[in-house]
C-alpha cells in the first residue's frame, strides 16, 4: 500500500493546526510533519500525542545549528520541506502544503498515487478557494477555475464582473497548486509550488485530477482582514509580484488593493471581499452555471475530537 503524508510550516493557532491534521489523518495520511515556526509547547504536546504526527519546533536553537534563521517565511518553509525530504524515508509520497490548504480527494489518495508511473517524481494538485459561508451553512463551498487561460479569464470576468479582469480565475491566492514529491530523493530542491532536481524543473510531473486543494485563504472577513497587512508587506499581495491575470489592463493585487483602499478605505475593501470571497446566492449561481462550484462537508469539529480527543476542543 502506498504511504503518503504532508509537510507544513506554521505559526497558526492550535485549533487551526488540529483541524488541518485531523482532516488529513482522516484522508489516510500516514505521517504529518509539522514544523512550528515559533515555539509553542502546548501545540507541540497536543499534536505529538498522535502517533502519526511528527512535530519539529524551529526555535532559535534549531536555526543556530543550521546557520541562521531565514528572514522570510517562504524560505523557512522550503528549508523545512527539504529537511523532511532528507529524513529517513517513511513514506512513498509527501505533499508540501500550508496549514490552510486541505487535500480534497474524490477517491483514496493512495490509489491515485499508486497509479503514477515510476519515473514521475512529482504530482500536482490544483487549488479551489473556499468561500465565506453563512453561519448556518453545513457545507463548505469552493470556487474552481478552468485550466485553459482564455477560458479562465472569461469565467473570472463573468463570475466576478467588477474585479474579475484583475484576478486569475477570480482567485486571491495561487492557481499553481502544490506538489506531492517522492521523499528521500537525493538533491531535490523543494520550493513553494515546484521542485527541481539538477537542471530539471518538476521532473516527470503528472497531474492528480481526482484531488483538489481546498485553500482557506480568505475563509471569512475577520481572517482576511487579520492577514491583509502582512500579505501586502511580505506575503502573497506584496508589491514585487506580477499581476495574476494576463489580460490587458490587469494590475497586481498590491496595486489593486491600494486603489480600492484609496477610493473607499475599509468599506470599499469589504465590498470587494463580498463580491469575490463570499458565497452569496448570486455568486453561487454564476459559479454553478460555469461548472466552477464545489461543495464539501468537512465536519472538522468531529474529526478533531476523534483524532485528538485529549486536545482543547475550541
């Protein structure tokens, strides 16, 4: 049987990490390598209580043994992923994902990974982006996007009429997706969205069309707002990044958000969020009409209680 797992670097609150861990354990993960970006003894204890979870606290002592702590979280993520790759192999496949990214397989992942040819060193999972839901909504709704660039842009402008021309597929975050790779591959250079072996980028890459990556990038307004300034400064909205969309007149997210705030402050930003990130009846219909609506019942509190019964159930 194929054994798979995940590697993640995070400084998220414990309840969010437990949700992530419980979901992937339920999907059949045999190992979860969780690198805590800041020392958190309570989180380390709660997570380590599960026999399939391996926790590494990347504190000052950890980085002192490895030169020095990289300034950007992106570099720390890739360094930690390479550390997981170089461990004594316990798995056949390892996915490098964030704590707000949930693998959503349509059939068991072990079966999908077993179908890949032996010369495939990496397999790509494409994202779907979570929409903010009504409080009484049991399902989690996600927006998807067409792989074809022209179809993607047409769908974005139809589903998100005000802002779609600036957004690739209507997404705020990446559309590249994330990779599974074969751990223990000597010399494998692991990045956020890609891997490199020597001069080969993503050697033998195959898609995993029966799995999507549910990304809770802006799952509610409070979450979006709390991460907004960091993302503008150092994260996925930072100034040096190019426009996501490729159409004429498209601007980067950094420029787009600066324009929105200049014109109307937080009120205008909230209007943007409501159109692009909220599961309104109008958006649900538009996405459904384009075949881009996904529905999943996650039931995370129950999974968390099942896999981590001794942890705080917040």
